[in-house]
């Protein structure tokens, strides 16, 4: 193999951080930690032979280089071929014919006319919806929404339901609901007595997740954690050019206000008297759509930046739209995670957003 050219699989994409790098395996939705030295080798020598690398390093680091490639081969990140020009890098351009690709709809005491909302989302060619319920709802209401999608032959291909735990919780009933309705991507039950994941045997079906954490309102948005990392080519490509959370997103908060995100204060009308298409035409609606992680303070030095979500609603410095997400506890300069809400440097922003009571109740 030393005399043949090594080639990084095109769907395995390295991302360099301040102290370490990762390889994003966008086909298998996973990632691998690598030292920055290996990133530099992959960046400079992809398509070359291992002997070429060793020669350039005057054979001083043969053992380390061999260890690097043992790791790459073992994890099926590289292959060898004498014609590397036949294997170009993957195209990370991103585009969508949809005016809106995803939407969040919050429900509280007010129940929105979900049929009318879905019709308007169809006009915008939206495909993904998340519905969050801050008050207990009957499962029959969820079933009605799903039945409506099928009866109208909706273009909505994926829908998440985030609902509070209820006394008659029945995992068998929820499993049957997901089994019979492939459009359901996730059923997340918060304020549960336990945290437990029920992964579907069929990869084409959705999943059920119970979480102990309570969700009182939209202020619980924006938490950055490894649980929300997605290493797929769609998110990775979109992240190169747009904001990984807010691009082509529209939301209706619990009071019916139309926003880019329910947690953002600026509203562009109310669903009772403004259409989603009208709100989308406002000059400020797309304000955050093109802020990438490569532009955001601290995030631009983070190895996770292209598999991570982002939050512009709650940031460390509210006066700087390029500030790091407030609810991220990761430090790319130390590679350590900490509880974000106890960080003394974040307390001023926590007070600004009025989260003191919320934090005391949830931590």
C-alpha cells in the first residue's frame, strides 16, 4: 500500500479545530477525532503515497505516520488506488428549491389552526415540521395531524412531536403510531420519570425518546450538546454557506406570532392576520440566514462547527450577532465541556434574557 496512492473517501470530510480535528463520516452519521497533524497530512497529501509523506518528513516520523494510516484503514476512512484523479472531492454546494425547508410550531393554551398552517407551509414547499406542546395534549390530536397529512397527500416528509409526559403513557401505543406512520421522525416525551431512548428496528422508521428534562417554554431552546450533532452531507454542506439552524426556517410561537425562531423576539405578524408568505417577504426575516459557524466568535475555532446546530436567539454577547451561542458549554481551546449555566462569564447574558428562574428550576 505504501507505493499506492491513499484517497480519503469523499464522504469523509476533515474539519480542523484549534487543538484537534475531526473527520466527519457523512455517510454513517458519525465522526472521528484526529490530531491536527493528521488533518494537515490529509489536507496536503490526499491522493499521494505514504512513502511521499515519509520522504517529506525525512523518515523521522515513520511510526507515527504508520499509526495514523492504521487508524484510517481500520475505520474505513481511506482506500488506495493508483488513479486518484478518478475520485474527486464531494461537492459541498448547497441549494434547495423550497422557500422554507423547515418549520417549528409551538402550542400552549392556544391551539393554532394546524390545517391552515400546513396548507401555507405547502405553498412554501416546506418538508420538515417540528411541533412542540407546552401543555398536556391528547394523543388523538397528534393522530389527527398525521391523518390530515396523509389525506391531503402532503409534501411534508418528516414531523417531530415534542410533548409532555402524561399519566397514561404507553410505549406500545406510541410504537404502533410510529410503525403505522413513516412521516413521524421523532416522538420526544419530556418531563418523564426516566431518560430512555427507543430506537426503531427499521431504520426507515422514527424513534421515541423520553427525557427527564422539563420544557416550560421556548426559552429552553438553543442548548448545544453532542446529542444534537448530525454528521450528514446535507447539514454539513448547508453549514458551509448558511446558518445551520435558522436558514430557510419559519416558526409560529405559542401566541401565533410568526418568527424565524420562536425564541427570537422579533415578530413579523401573527398567523391570525398575516400569512407565512407575507412574513417571509419582510426585509429582516432572513437576517440570520447566512451567518455561518466560520464567522461566529469561538465557533470558528471549533472542530464540531459543521455538524453542530446554532442559536442566534440566545448568545453570549447580545450586542454582537456573531457571538457564541449562550447555551454552549464547550471550549475548543481546552476541548472540555462544562455546564453552560454556571459559567460566571455567562451570567450577564443569562440576566439579560431573564433566564435566572428558568435555570434554578431545571438545574
